[in-house]
C-alpha cells in the first residue's frame, strides 16, 4: 500500500466545521465509526422495535456508524420536546435519532427526527409519512436513506435490490443455477427462474422492473433474455443469429450487448421499442462487456484487440476508441460508476491472483481495492461509493458475494442460502 | 534427499506408465464394443476433444492431428450433426471466457469445414468456464479444461 494511503488511514476527519451539522466524510479511510444513539420508537412498540433493528443494521453495515447500545441511554425522549443534549453528549453520541410509529388503517404512520448533539440542533424532521403494512422493511430503509444522506451528504442505498446467480449442487452432483433476487440486506429472498437452464449475469433495468440475463437452451445457442420480476415472464431479447451475451441497460429503452458471429464478439446496441439493432464495434477477435457512462455518451468495454485483455473507452456511436488500461496485468469486466467518476474492473496479475480495482475514465489513478483467489463481477451501489463483487477466497471454497467501500474499507460478506456469484445492484427504489 | 526425490520420480513414472496401459486397453476394449457412429465410439476411438493454450484459440500440431481424425470420423458418418462446445479454465473472468469459448469452438468449426465437413452439420456453443470437464484446481486440471468438445446433436 502506498505511504499516502497509510497516512490517510491515520487521518480521521469527523467534523466539518463550516456547517453546524456533524457529518462524516466517506471519501476518507476511517479508523472509527461515528457514534449514533437511536432509542426505541414511540407508539406501536413491536413494529417500532423491528424498524429500529433494520435501521441499525443498515447504518452499521456501512462501517461508517455505530449505534450505541440502548442500555447506555440515560435520558428518555419525546418527539415534541427538545432533548437534553448534555445527557447524550455524555455517552459520546454525535447524532440522536428518534421516531414514532402509529397503526393507522391500511398504513403505518411514521415520524422521525434527527438531532445533532454537538450543535444541539434538529437536522431532520419527517412527519407522519405513510408506510404500507405489507412491507415495513421498506419504510425502515427509507429512514436509513434519509439519515445516511444527512450524515454523509451522499444518497443512501438501503432501498435497493440485489440479483445474483445461486448455485446449488444437486444430489447427483450437478450444479443447478437460478436467478435469485433479494433486498440489499439479504431479506425477501426469492428465485426468479427454475434450475432447468444454465443462467448467468443477471442485470437490473433502471426502473428495477425487469432483469436481463444470459440463458442457455438445451442444445441451442445461449441468448440474452429479459424477465419481468413480478410476473416472472421471460423472453429472448432481439433476434441475433449467433450467441448474444454480456447485456447491460443504457436506459429504459435501450441495451448494450455482445453478439458472436463467426467466433468473433462485437458490441451492439438494441432499441427495446423498435427492436432496431446496431453493431458499434468491428473487432476481429473479442470486444465484450460493454458498460455505459451515466451521461450515456461513452462506453467502456473489454477487448483483446491489442493482443491482451485490456479496457477501452469509445463514443456510444462506436467512434474514437481509446485504450485506458496500461499498468501490468490483464483487465476485464469494466463497470462505469453511476457517479461517472470511476470505472471498476477485474484485474488478473499473473502469479498474484485476481483484484477488483477502480480507475478514472481516462485510465489515470488506478487503485486496486481488494484481492482474492478469484474475484470478478463488480457492481456499483447507486451512490457510487460501494462495490459488490463475487469472490472465491481459495480453490473450492465456494463463491460468495461481498461488498466493499471504494476506499478499500469495510469488506462484508452477504449471506445467501447457497453459493452465489454474478451479483448486480439495483437503482434505488425510492 | 536425493534418494527421496528418486523414489518420487519412480513412483510418478510408474503411475504414468500404468495409466497409459489402462488407456490403451480401454480403447481396444471399447473399439470392439462401441456401436459405430455413436458418441461413445467417437469418444473412445477418435477422441471428442482438443486442448488449447492459455488464453489462446490457436491450433497446434497435436490438435490439428486430432481434428483430422475427428474430420475423418465425421466424413464416415455423413448423417451425423454435431455441436462444438468451447470451454475455458476457471482462471478467467466470466464474460471474457464466454467470448474465448466462442472463439475456440469457431476455430474448430472452421478447421472441420476446411477439411471438407459441410458447415450445416456443425453448430457451436460457448460454455466459457461454466462446464469444466475436471473439477478442481491446478495447472494440469486447467490445461485439460481449456478445450473444445464434439457432441453429437
């Protein structure tokens, strides 16, 4: 690790003095999380307690916050009164979060406030918003998003879904793969396909209504298919002669994907309304894994056109192709950050293994943030601050999904019922 | 030390020899048993696969020899259509390996066509790294997983 990062590790900047609110700077490498107090909610105690647990789990999963154990709380709160800040400062709380939940008819009515203990001010106040009783978890994630945004200045990513490939070994030793979907915190886990076909690389539509993925037929060429998450209805995307694969949405109406012709992979665009398709690369070997920039102007992709696997950027029209990866090793699986500032990738360094890294879109500032015996399939949280990826830590250890901050901090394993690979993170459900 | 090394060498040599013997006896057994024009006969008498180098879709002399035998077999059974599967070892990324598998399958298809096999008899499927023939890790296992396989359609 370069000395500058070691130094950064040691620098802890908690407070931004220019404003009253105590914020956490998530672009830095932190050594200790911000302390937060969240007393039990008023009103419906059982639902309130559930929501509180979900919020605590969300906040602590970021590694940026630690919720102080409620046994340490000295004071009790009322939403209508100003807290006695001294008693919260005494237990080192930086922020204080408190809410109430009332059982209405069809909906829960939720209110909550956040106070900055140091400046002794109210910084968040959400009054009686309605929450469907069917999915109270979503309300909790919404509150977490609000808190996260206030304390970091970045959009939260707690109201998101994850899709991935679940691999189960059957009694007769076959690997059965299904597309799975779950909330960002592992709850509401479901399967979208049965195990009759080999499926790979699921990717969400921007609106999180459907998923593009690669599906094998019994004896026919594998094709990109689209499945509706609610109805589970699936159909082949477009009408390409050869194998189509490596799909990613450009926007809700168009898609990037690779198509094989004569063994050669090239990148195409497909308009989902008109079904008009257009080839945008003319490689003689492999051009694949396209990913669009958030301004929809550029595409990063993977090619061996220069002899080894490298990353290239071009206009969405296919013009102005430029190689951006130049350091030692082989590069694959590029994904453009939703913020536009970085491209994540997989890198293989012979003799050293696989790495997930990030670089700027012009190829500068390359930084490797995690390694493993095999890591691949990086996918961004919608705020561009966290990456999800698959990892096999050692041969035959089994694949699992992990998240990591782009600072390289806070690696977390996501528990899944079976082996998991090919993770994709959805946009925020709002 | 030296004698220990020597002992290991002898053991390895014996193992290799014995496995060779097994293989040749397998072939003679099955060649008489396997029905002609079946997957089994192809597998046993001709060999249904060829191997590729690291990150490569190029043919070497040995693979060309094997492909010539596969082409001869296909000429013998003109009613048989085949699928050429392209495979990679596990030490690669998912999508690039799908691309590489497609390259490998197509190189084999092209060679067979050039050897006189009708292109309409051949389709290709890339499995990338998803269907290794041998589970496990290590250079020898990876070498055997970088392959194309002919499957009767």
